[in-house]
C-alpha cells in the first residue's frame, strides 16, 4: 500500500483526529474550543469532507490567523512570536498526511536526529549477555501520540552527549563497569541507532606528541531560520518520500499558506506578526 492509499483510509483520518485532540489538550497557547467542539459534534462529516478533497487531489487551506504571543523585549518594546491559529480541519488534514507520508520520511532521518520524531513505542529487553537491548516498535496511532515522548528525545540526547564526551576523552568505547544503569540504557539506544562515535576505533588513540587534557565543544543556533525557509525547499524535501503526483499536488496545496489580518492593528503587525512562517 502506497502513501496515497494510506492517506485515504478512514481509520487514518480518525487516528489523525485522535492525535489532534491529544495535542489540543496539551497545548499551552490559545485554543478556539468553540471551533473544536463544532468539529467534534460533526466529526463523521468533517472527516469525510477532508477525504473528498484528498480524493480530488486538491486541498484548500483556510487562512491563518495571527495571534499575539509575547516572546521577548527588544529596545524596551515587546516582540511577538510568529504564532497563528490554524483551523481544526487543517490540523487534522496535516496530521493525516503525516501519518501516511511520515514513516517514509522518518527512514531518511540521520540517527543523531532526536527532536520531533514520529512516535514509535520503545522498550528495553535483556539480551543473551544480560545486556539491555533497545527494541523499537512499528508506527502506532491508537495511543494518540504524534511525536516521540519527551523522555525519548531530549534527555536521551543529553545523555548521549555526555557519553560521547567521556568516550572521546578516553579514546575508546566505555565499559559497562564505567556506566550506571541509565548510561547503559542510553548506550543500548546508541547501539540500536548505530551512532558511529560509540564504536571502537572512531576516536583515534592518543599519540605521544599530544599534550594537555582540555575538551572543547561547539553549539549552533540557526537565527531567523524559519522566516527564511522557502516553501519550494519544503515541498522538495517531502516529495523525496513519494513519486505519486497526487501526493505532490496535495503537498503543494497544503503548503500554500495565506494570512487573514483583517482587524489586526498596525501596532500588532509591527511586532513581527505580519510575515508568514513559510515563504
């Protein structure tokens, strides 16, 4: 079954609604609960209408509504985040698309990518050597999770960084007796994902010419990344997971964002709310 066929499955749309519902309930921003309730009361017909648009191979997004959401002060003036209200049906439609196309894209992600990965159940089992082995299950939808849980991403990333620094300083993989239980579980995850800097020989042995014991690290913060992101680049990236022209047409439609700024004051728009997230 290809991605387009998965997209049209009635259960896919229902699972998309469950995930949207879960995300709405955990959101910390503005939610139009009246719109939410209206969609849920007419759920069957609303999901059917989304499916009809998919069958036609075209999708029409409702306009995004800018929402003031303070971020910081700049020269004693507040600056707003680029934050928008997205129609409930468009949220559900996008999640349905992520359910259908996401697993194909997730296969292309590098092993060192931690944040905002699609949800898959994960657990540890004891292997023949009584060592913990990370098992990753298939993509599931009934749980209502769209992305991996927090404890499967950011804390694991931090522990992998710590273990990598220790392995880099020792110039060899760490032994089990040098790790606590949490370290061993993180190392099992690194082995499962085939992270190269945990392998023997990745860090060259220390030579006699080397002196000193200082470690250095670098971090990168891409400033103003999203405002500079081109829609064409996103479409090309998503289209790499499918050769179906129908899916590519839908992707183009679903990335054609427009803004509804009616009633917005000039003062609000001047705080950075007027630019769409994608260009």
